[in-house]
């Protein structure tokens, strides 16, 4: 199984949502990964993903984005 397949198979429940900071976070092997967003009324815009190269290629931006997309409807 490729590292990309393993990353896609990992659950997104490890992603934390820091609403006050407008950020989704994940720590992978001690490296902090983020997806930042802004809110304009009920519209969220993803503005930045940050994944250190040491943990790149493991699907973290996908997992962070998926969490953001899944969280939106739950918050209206």
C-alpha cells in the first residue's frame, strides 16, 4: 500500500478544530499541520494550509480540508 493510500485510509477524527483561531490542526510525528480559514457571515474560505516537508506526502492537506468541509454544514 502506498503512503498516499495509507494517508487516505486514516480517519479525520484526529483533526482538531480551533474555532477561536479559525483553524483546523493536526500533529503528525511531532510536526504541526494547519488549515486556516476566514468567515464572512456563513461563508468560510480556506486561506492557508501548512504542512512541514518532513511529513509531506501523507495526505494531511486533504484530511484538514475534508474536516473543514464536513464541519461547515454542522455550523450552518
